C-alpha cells in the first residue's frame, strides 16, 4: 500500500435547497450524538475501518452516540449537511468545494484529508486508444457530471486541445454510474473510463482493460486529494470534544490501515458484504489499495488547483470564488477551532 506521512491533526448541480424545499436549521441541537456520512468504496476506507473496528467508538466514548449514513454520491452528502441531517462527511474535493461555496456563511469546511490518488483512465481492449491523440471520436465515461473524475477528464481534454461533443468537439462523454460503466465496458459500447478505485482495477483485471495512466501522474508530486473529511462548522464549535476525539481516531485509523493492509482488505470486504450483499476478490482489493494513498493530509494545494480546474470548466458559477477559509484547523486546546 502506498503511504505518506500525516501532515496535520459531483458536484455542479447542487440545486439550491430552497428549491427542493430543504432548509437549514442549525438551531436544532443533537446532544451526545455525531452523524457521520461516507461511501461504500475503497477511498472511504478510513471511516469504514474506523467504524467496523470500533476505533471511532472507542475514541469518541460511550457518552456520544455515533450514527452512520452511507451515501452513493457527494451531492447527496452535501444536501444532507445543508439539511442538518448529518454533521460530518467524507467526500471528494468537488463536493467539498461546492459545499463550502454554497453553504450559509461558508460553514461547511474541510477538517482533514482521507485519501490521495486512486483514480485511473482505463481503456477498453478493443478501443485502439494508446494516447490522448487517439481520443477523437471515442466514447469516454466518467461517473457523474461535475464529480471529481468528470472534472479531471474534462480538464485533461481541454489541456490537450480537445472538446466534448456537446461543446462542438469530437469526444463523446457519457456521465453514468460506475455499475453502468461496468456494463457498457462489458458490451464494448465505450472506449474508456475515468474512474476511481476499486472500479479502475475491476475494469482492468476482470474485463481486460488497459490502465492508460494513473491520474496522480498528472499532478505535482504524484498526489492529489481524492477524499476529504468535511464538517458543519456550527456542529464543530458546539461539540469541540467530540470532534477532537473524532480527529484523533481518524488519524489513528490512518496509521493502522497503512500498517495492516491484509486486515484492512478483510474489513473492507466484510463491510461490502454486509451493506451490499457482495464482496470483491482479494486481488482486486489489494491492487486497489496499492493504488491509493490513505492519509490525513488534505493536500491543500491540490484542493485549490482542483477548484481552478472546475472554475475553468464553468462549474463554479460566473461570479468567481474564494476558498481562503475552506480549511478549518481545529485546536482541541481552545474552546473553538481556528479558521484559515
């Protein structure tokens, strides 16, 4: 498993919640409770292991009830934060940025990192794609319009002088769910897919796909934040001890995962089996874990760069954006955290 040190202790289309009839109500208190959201995929292995191995429970203590919510996408988690039905969430940089920009008083902020890398471009064996020069006229997929992989794909095309078909270009982009990407890959109806782990490894090992490149190869130092821990700041400031304990267990879980890859694979597969009714092969999980860095470092430079890329694509609106306070540095020795 790739490791790195801990530095410190999609998503357009987040519809205005007033349109959905969802309102923010942070006056409602949830004493002695923390509600944590995450996804059932390998990039979210910190909360999965943290919960399944009772690391979070042991650190947060018996006085605080932990409720978990498993979501399928970042926008769902952000809407839940806006509606005050969860308190913290593990999401990609796209949802984290949009959550910050669209929340009242910018009170959705990043507390820590959770993963770096773990996405790849997988080519169908019959696609005849050997480099970006072969993309013209091809059918390429990414999971959800505006999500992390979609932004990366569209930015990559732009950097190489290509445009999607809907903007007068020659590359056909389908935004569909990972299971649907798998189905179309089986049928040979797509030429390539920009997907996160473990889907990248599944397409490669089970369906004969070719990994044209790992996305981290396109980033400085081969690293970029792919999963982040975000929170409703109102909850953080009213529950400093709970959040301090959560962060402690978060970082401890990072260390444990990097020291116990085999046990991590077993826990992850047991989680998939209990929540989805199926698990992955040991080889797929081992390879997927080796292709991702589990870290508490939010890799702030990559978050800012991701925002620039999303803005270039028109995903952050027409009026500009300011991420100067998106990171919330929690000081457990004071009554409040410090915003930076």
